[in-house]
C-alpha cells in the first residue's frame, strides 16, 4: 500500500545530508501523495565524545545502529549509550 522514494545529498562543507522523501499511499481507488524533507548533521566520533564530556554525560558504549554490534567501517549510523 505504501511506496516511497528517497533521494539524499550530502554537503561535505556543512556535513549536512538533505533527504527528500516522496511517499505514495494507495488504498483501493484512492491515492495519496505526501512529502518530507529531513536534514541530518554528521559528526565525528571525537566531536560527540567532546560534547558528551562538556555536558557531563558519560559514554558507556557505542553500537552499530539498530544492533548490539560494535560499529564498523560500513556502519551508516552509530548509537551512543
């Protein structure tokens, strides 16, 4: 029922990825389209650790996103605990 297309562009200077999303929802004879734009900022691990330290947070562990595995060179996101 739901079809989507995403297009992402990364700007190295600002370290921001802009993701343009187009969704098509089909229910019977009815079709609805909607759009979203997401902007995400990429940070180096050292930057995250410095921000955590400045704000009094303790870094416990880092995971490959949506798993309990350690991050690796093909990780698209890291989760910081």
